[in-house]
């Protein structure tokens, strides 16, 4: 038979407060893993958790309870009558407030008691009695509006990068986006219908919770402290909404992982677009902005920005977009008594978000985050993760909704394509500078190593080594001073008369091979050409942003002369002439661009606009 709250929670009396909180969350998680049962055992378990939290989480009440557990001590002051209690007959006896009673007996007074409000016997946990959202929250028509916006973002992602990759036309991108949307809906319908029904709690635990709540020995005397009626009514209301919506705590960890990916994807797309917009307004720091939105820096910025964003969303709306689409709900303050002011919900949500960023996402360093993923999934399935402990939270899940799940899948696909397209464009723009820097570094290193090698080979071997080589019969090269050999000039041979026409003059071959000079000339020409084309691109972007189409035409004209087989150069020239009002003069350049790169929607629209009567 269990005789104390410690025995009921299967912890020691010397356990830390964090250990007791973890045991209390385990009780809540175990009995919320099933829908509402007719016997009311789940409700009894939640009431027990609230009662145990009110006693053992408060240091003063826990000290009184530990004193009452010792034989001969008797009833502890934590269980003394509080407020106005009914006496014999019609008379009532005023025992005073909790603080007054504790002061009269000379015991330590809890700082949680107040004189202004009539104290409760042992207040419960408010978070456990807050009603959860009902099923209509996931059946709103706004879900289809969200799905439409996500599909438009997916179509935009397909229309932007794929003309440069697979040469898709506008109609092909629409068909691809429709196919992806239909596939997401089909997968969502299959996943929402193939969910497993949550199993029941263990039979021994179900019987034990009844003993915990109803046996008088656990409270060190009779009667046990009672909750106020209003709190019990709120708890029963939560149980009704939980049963109607199908909320349970036995959620699939992959759903929680997918929800976090959706939140990160939304933040990443917004952050990438914001950096790109600032880059367009301040083109001077182009390289710095490209580095900020690169695959190396952007994940860290996303995780750092997700800390305040997640805490703010939970504070204002009670959930994040990703958790809402994955039909998840977060409940914080599980083991905090109602008469405690600290930590508040804001502190708990912030601590939870920080722990997620640190121990879950590894601050955006994705190799480490992937290494930690199996551990976090295992903890989420079996016990609890670090951020649940720091945030004093429990994640509840309801059955998936097909429109919400499809919206999440489309968001993930569209954001992935948008980010890949942006990273590819930045790579193309930054590649000439990377090549130029690499060539310059290689040239400098080659010059250093060549000079060192020449100095080393020109030196004679030491005397001891010379003697050793002579004893072995090997020839020894005598050291000679370094002499700079100047190649003779190329002198044409004089023509020699042979009784007829004079022979053609013969050139004397130089001492230095002309092949190396030719290779150096070609390398210099290639570097100059790359730098020249890079300048064309940058000048074109500046001219396009400033609206100076005359300068843009001149730049694109030089680009076509330098690269006549580049469709992007002819596209630049044709669109610059068309936007500058040249009209039919732009047709040759536009047709050449379509000939080299077919399927460009913007070029086709410009041609149709010119030819339209």
C-alpha cells in the first residue's frame, strides 16, 4: 500500500524539485494518452497531479508535509483548517487565514498566501483546467484560403527557377504546381485516415490513481484537502473539449518534427526575401548580403529568429503555424500551482524556445542538428525532451486534418524550391568573383613555390654529400654562380642567292618556349573576359534598378558582342530595347534570345506585345 505522495510518484523524499515535476508530468502524460473515459480515472489523475504539485512544488508546504510524514509529529500545519469552516450546529468558527494560523503556532509562513483573497485549501494548476480548442478550429474555411496561398507560393517557386533549369513554360509550371497540390492532398487524406487509435493506460496505473486520490493515508489523516468547485468545473470542461476534439498526449514525434520544419521554412523564406529586398536597395554591399542569405549563415539566423517568434506566437495565439497545421497544442505550466506567480507563461515559453534552439536545432548548425535528431525523437517518444522540462510543458495532439496537413506539405515544398532557387542565383552571381580570387591565389602560390624551388636547385650539395657521392662513383655537379641568361634576339637569316629567287628568311628559335607564354596569355585573356562579363551583369542590374535603359542597352550590346552565343545576353539587350520604347527594333534580339533559350515567358510576352496590332 502506498503511504505518501512520494511513493505514489515513485520518487524519493530527497528528490529535487525538478525530479518531482518530471514525475508529475509523467502522470499527466500517461493519463491524457487516452480519450475521456467513463469511469473518470483520467480526471482523478489530473486532480491528483494538481494536488501533489501544490504540496511538493512549494518549498514551505513540502517542508510541512515532510514533517508530517515522521511518526509522532501528527498533522502538519499545511493541512490545518483554512478560512471559515463549518462548526457544530449553526455556529461557525473563524480559524483565520493561513498566514495567521502559521504565525500563531510559530511555524514558517508561506509567502504565497495573501490576506486579501480568501485562501483555498490547496489550489490546483490553472494550466490543467484551461479548455482546449475544439474540432471546429481545424475545420475552418480559412484553411482552404491558407492552402491556396501556399499553392500560389509553390507555383511562384516553380515559375522562377525552372526556366533556367529545365526550360518549363508558363503552362508547364501551372500543371506541375497543380500536380504537386493534388499529390499533397492525396497524401494528406491517406495519412489522416490511417491514424492509429490511442491505446489505454496501464491497468495497474489506473487502479493506483484511484488509491492515490481516495486513500486517506496518503494525506496523513482525514479528510484530504479539497479543490475549489470552480477549478473542478474548469477541469471537467477541459475534459469535455479534449474528448470532443480527440486530444491525446501519445503523439508521433515525427509530427512534432514536421511542425517545427514548417515554422523554420516560413521564417527562412521571409528572412531570405527580406535580405534580398535590402540588397536591392543597397547594392553596394552585395557580397555581404549574399553571404548572409547563403546556406552557411541563413540557418543560424533562422534558428535565432525562431526563438522570439515562437514565444510570441504561443503568447498571442496559443500556438505556432506549424503546430497548428500538424494538429498539435502546447500546454505550459503543468506543475505550477495556481497561487505561484513565477515563473509565468512568458518565462516558460522563452526558456522552452531557447532550449529548442540549443539542444534541438544546434543553433542552426545542421550537421550537429541531424546528429541530435535520433536522440530527440527517442526522448519525445519515451519520456520528455530538454525543452519540455525547461518549459514545464506537455504537447497534445488531435487527429490530423487533411486540408491543414496538405497546406503544411505544400509550404515545405514551395519554401524548399524558393530557397534553392535563391541559393543557385547567388552562386551564379558570386562564381566569377570566386574564380578570380582562386586564380589570383593560385598564381601567387605558384610564384612563391617556383622561386623557392629555383633557389633550392641552384645551390650545390654540401661537401660531405659530395664526398659520399664521389665514393659511390656518382657524378657531382660543381657549384656555379647564378648567372642570368638572356635569350638572344630573334635575328632573321640573310637571304642567300642560289641562282634564282632568294630563299625566305629563317627565324632563330628563342631560348624560352613560346608554349608557356601562349598559355599565360590565354589565362590572362580568360580572366579578363570573366571579369568583363561580370561587370556587364552588375552594370545591367544597376541600370535596370535606376531605369536608365539607354545605358542598359549599351551594356547589353557589348555583352552580345563579347558572347554572341549567350541567350541571356540577347535577352538582356532585347528587353532593354523593349522597355526603353524601341519597339520593333527589339525583335531581332528577342528572337535570337528565344532561339538560344526557348520557353522564356517574359521574352515571349514582349514579342507578342510588339507584334500585336
